[in-house]
C-alpha cells in the first residue's frame, strides 16, 4: 500500500510559477509606479503620468528588469532620452551609473517603489488592479492546476501578489507564495520545494532566461523541469538561446493545455 502511495505521488506534478511575466502582465503598472516614484526623486519630472510612448518603450526594456525598483531607473533614463536600444545593450551599466551619479541607495529605492505602490492602492485600488491584468486564459489554467499543486516564486512583494490573485478569484495560501519578503533566491526556494515534495515532479515556469540558466547549472536542482514562458518578458534572442542551453520553451496555449 505504501509503495502505491509513493507511486501515485510520483506522478503528481507540482508547478512553481513566476508571477510577473507568467501569470500577470504587469508592465503598464510597473512603468507607471516607476514613474510616480521617480517624480519623488527628480523634481524636473513634471507630468503626473508618463507619456504613452515611454510606457511602450518600457515594455521593450522590461525583459531586462529583475526587481521592481529598477523601473524607477528605467523610467528616468527613458525620460532623459536614453534610447531603448542603448538601454537593452547596456542595461546594467546605465542603471549603475544613474545610481552612482545620484547617490542612490538600492534599499531606499526598493522601499520607495513599494511605498509608491501602496499609495496608489490606497488612493485607487481598482485602477491599480486594472493595470495588472492576468495574461489571457491564465485564470483558467490556474483553476485547472488547483492551487494546492502550485507555488508562486517571485521578486514581487507578497501582499501585491495576493491582491491581484484575489481580484481574479484565485485563492492561494500565503505559505505558497515566495516573494521578496522571504529574502531567498529562486534557486534556494526551489531547493526548499524539492525537500518538501521528495516524491513529486516539479516544473518551474519562468519568463527570465538568466534565472533559468542559473538554476540549470546547480547540481542539486537537476530534478527540476525548467520551461521558458515565451508569452512573458523575454526577447527573440532569449528564446533561441534557451534551446542552446537545453531549456524548453513553452507558449501560453501549451501551458493551458498541459495544466
């Protein structure tokens, strides 16, 4: 009987999903929050909301963003006339220069970004939620998976994740969301999940290729199935490069069908 239970568990699939770029299309909200926060640092930014062109430009740069506070720096650079091409080619260098030239502190930027979101939510939560839509049919996929077979691993703050999930009628226990507050890398979180679910298969779906490559190179995570979400914030080059690293790509229709 015990053998049968283990065999049954072995066939169960546990999903570990990134949030922004896999579940939630947050690019518009992130760019606007970044702009609102930037206005608190640089007084020469006069307009309350960014021009539509800068929001469009931000979406093109979004694949390079790793943590939310970077949106503040991206929007400032775009406002200063830095081209999308330059930002994509020299992303880390340009952000570091902006931080150094303005004596900025990353922890303070993280706090400013979170506080700015909080202010927006308090002022107009419906507007904020509208700027954080689910990708098409993701709600259907999440309901098919059942949240007791799913974890969310994200650099986003957990309370924001919960608010967006609940607005889309998705119930997820707090202990299944690994956000910024856990202060763990995604690799560390996945290792924890392996220990929690020794008999089950785990698939990690992420839209950021460098994260997947980093995990693939860790021997203790070799049992994790890695998939690059092609509907998320990545480039054509990322999709091609994934294949050279033997990382599966999955499109939205495939994910919904497999769930």
